[in-house]
């Protein structure tokens, strides 16, 4: 029996698959954060201007 385990190439291919999976997950996280930031930005822009409380006050 001369089986010394997986070859270096097999191990590198495994590493590649793991890293690609991690990269896709990271890209999903980034896309999610970008969507959240865009929603928050639109929410801030959609708010009415704050009232000018001093306009009706006579000092």
C-alpha cells in the first residue's frame, strides 16, 4: 500500500472551492449592506424638512 493521502493538487482544488464559497458569501453580505444603506439614504431624503419653530414666535 503506497497511498500517502490526497495529492497537493487535490488539496489545492479543495482550498479553491472553500475560498470561492467564502467569496460568494462575502459578496452577498456586501450586497445586503449596500441595499440597507440605499434604503436608509432614501428614507432620510424622503423625510419632510424639520419645521422652523422660530418662525411663529414673537420675542
